[in-house]
């Protein structure tokens, strides 16, 4: 807990808030997520959470009607008004994002490395809007203007693009069409943490999740849970079960599963040795071993935190992150060494180590034993 608290303080002291950062993706095969840090907070159980306003990579942004988005540059990202909270330990490091109006030339890659943003992604309508559109809600327009100004102050005034008359007419017609549409519907911010307490179940299915993480009701994990008849019928609960199930899959006997487990570093004890479970060589059957374990963990979380949707979300994010990145913790959940209620009450540091405080204390010799060992060595 102390390490994370110091980390959060250090984040604020170096000015990380309001800066774009890279974050650890949910799948090691994915590229890092990108977000602007909007807030850093600490929960009652000591967990440090960061609120990010998310960018979408073109391949992550779904397009209404299917297909892919045309790109102006391989570095391009789409900005969004979607916010979400993630554990502070998922933050990797700062990055650079240039907000470039559509009529300006993109800065040279060698002189000004970094991502490029020229469009805003509407996560609900699955559409794109240009930074230069002027029919956003006032607060959102102000936010975009500030980001563009910050880029131009850093890079200097970028030269205008040269359009031929045909392209100019087409662009003008496209802007008019976009403005007419925007007058009918303003883009609303998606904040799945700050407004969750007042949200209803009917609108939760419309809320976008972390880029690339939004599970579809037709994906393999949802199908597995459906066949096992463990779905609750509540969108947010079923969503978390699919993510927990996906998070422990690498521990099970499936293609590439065991290879990934070897790639994940096991927690170290105080003396630096690798920690191994008594069943470290055991492989678990997919999905039979995983389904009852993760459904029991989700149920315990819901039973304890159902009265506070925000705390429920924070706890499930914390559990998902640690199960994905700590093979010992995931293994002990699957083989029943740790009960769901025990995992639910473990501190952030205990989750990171995969051991309860009592287990850690037993592994470390007490002061008297250490002194006896010291005098024994001295006498020899």
C-alpha cells in the first residue's frame, strides 16, 4: 500500500496529471493503451486508481456498418470523451500526442515523434468527427481547442495543406453534413466510474469500456459462461465474468496457455527467490476449472459491494489486473488454495505477492530467530 501511495504522489509531483501516458494492455498481444490522466485517487482499501480519458487506435474503433477507417498517418489515434478508471500500476510511462487540425500538415516524424490526433471518436454512434468541427457542446469544444493550442505552442504554427478546388468543395459539403447531424445529437462523455451510481442497467450496455476490452455477447468467453448456465442476466456482472475468465485462461491447458504462464514473472519473496505453489506443476482444464472459480469470485464481490456500483467496479478491475499479471494468485484461485472471500479482502500488496499477510509472516523468520542465526554464525 505504501509503495502505491508514494507512486501516486510521485505521479502528481512530476506533473503526470493531464499528460498522455501508455498503459499496460489487457492482452500481451495488444499494443499499449493511450490515455490522458485526468485524476489520481486512493480507495479506502489503499488501492491507487487513475482516471484516464481514452484514445482509440483505428483498429480498436468499431465502425458503424463494419469496415475499417481510412488513415492519414500510421501514428494516428482517435480522441474520445470516454473516461474509465484503471489501477495505477498499469501506467507505463508518458508519451507525446499531437492534436493537429485537419487542414494542417502533419509534423515530421523524425523532428516531432509522437502520436497524431485529427479526429474524435463517438463510442456510442461509432462515428468520427473532425477536431475542426464547431458543433460540439461548449465544454467539449473548449477541451479540444486547448489540446490543439497546446500542440501548436509546442510545434509552432504548422503550414496549411494545399487542396484543389474539388477537394475543397467536397470537404465543405462533408462539414455541413456533419454539423447538421451534430445539431441533432451532441456527443456525451462516457464516464463509467463517476456516474455509475446514478446509472440504470438499461444504459450500462451503451457504455464503452477501455479500448479493445469491450466484450461482445457473441465472444467465446460469453458463450462458455452461457453454456455453463452461470450468467446473471445483469450486463455489468456478466461483462466482468467474461473478463475474469479471459484473465485466467493462460493458466489452463489450452494452446499457448502454458507458454504464457512461463513468460509471466512469479512474485518474489523478501529474499528474492521465486515463490512457487505446492501445485505449481498442475495444469487446469479449460474451461471447466476456470468457470466455477471466477463465478465464485465475482459473486463474492457482488454480495459484498452490490450497494456501491463504483466500489464494485474498482474491486473487479483490481482483481482482473492482478489475476492476469500474477500466475501464483491465479493458480491459487483455480486450485482452491485461496477462497474468493479471502482474495476479496487481500490488500493491494498481498494481491501483488499472491500471499496473505499471515502467509508472508510465516515465511519470514522472526527477530529472535535471526539473532540466534547471527550469533551461531559468529561463534563458528
